[in-house]
């Protein structure tokens, strides 16, 4: 189940988002609107339908057991924006994503 969040996730929302992959949550993070969509395979589409712009959406993962944020996703391949791999290469973009993810899922590391 996909949830669009700009607030701290409830335990039920986290459990819903974990249903797809079990041990981690795939995310699409809108760095301009300070929000994310998680769970399911169409999380980026959910943000687009909610008014986000493609250039503001980046892919990441949240690993609840370790509290780790990973910056790797197919949607990050965008040569037009200077990112030629699945990993977000721009440290400034990563620095915008991580606080959003930690605000929604907690500050655990």
C-alpha cells in the first residue's frame, strides 16, 4: 500500500508500506514539497498525481531495522539533471532527502 506523507508515519502506515518488500520501503521523495511516497511499486506516480514535478522526485529506500537511508533507485537515472546512475550522485540532493525520510520514519540509525 502506498502512503504519501509529510508527517511522522504511524506504525500502521509503516506496516502497510512494508507489505510490498518486507524488510525495507521503496520511497519517492519530493525535495521541493518536503514529502514522500512509500510502499508499492508506483510510489513516484502517486507523487506526480498529487502535484509533484518529476525533476523534484528522487528515489530512496528506508531500512527500518538499521534506520539506514539508501539513495539508489531506477528513477534516479536522469542524465538531463546530471545523474547518470541509479545512485544519487549529488551530495546536496542526498542532504535534502535524508532529513525528510528521518522526519517521517524517525531518527534511528
